[in-house]
């Protein structure tokens, strides 16, 4: 596994819709492993393929809970409920944080690294992380949803 360079805004790949994955091979597995390693090295909780310069519908999420490492290929949110507003940051926007409204509950259908479909239900922080990464795959950045930017003093307090 290797740590990949993280693409930062305004790289064009961050704002383009990503292609669906149709080939589930060793190369995809390596990408998922490298993305996970990159996310951990950067102290992140999620990473989408466009953030490492690859315009494919691939993301990894690990918020440190019982779900552990979640690999999402061609994910679709099939159900959303409720609302939460909390602070988000993004590895592609170092040092930038803002309050973003998100659904409090999501149900996601995706494929695993072998191409098998699965569904995942999530609430709270995990629901937020999933929505953030899935947005990346459609070229949607959290900055387009921020209702208020936060400064570092607020976050450290």
C-alpha cells in the first residue's frame, strides 16, 4: 500500500461527476487499499477517488466506530430522513471548516470491491461522512453547502 497525493481545490477533477466503476479487479482493490492508507495518514474519516485525482465512483469511510472500514463503489443514497447541522472539513480544503446541514439518517446502496451489492443504514456522524464522500463522486463540494464558516479558535474551544 502507498500514500497517494491528495488533490486540493481548485483542481478540476474535484468538481466533475465521476464515472461508474464497471471493472472489479486487483487494480481496484489496490486503489481502495491506497485510498484507505492515504486517508489514515492524513487523519481523515473519508476519502473519495477524485481527491486522489481519479474520476471514478469509489470512496472509503472509517469514522472509528463498529463499522470499521467501509468501501463504497458506485454508491447511491436511497433514503434520507431528518436533519443535522454540524461542522465539516475536507482533506481537499486544508484548514477550512464550516457548518453544513445534512440528513441525520441515510440508507446507501453500493458495491463492494468484488462488485457485490450491499446496503448500509447510518445516522449521525457516519451519515454525515457518507453524504460528504458521495457528494464528491458527483462533483459536489461541501463548500457549496456551508451555511457558516468557522475559524480555528471556535473549533479548539
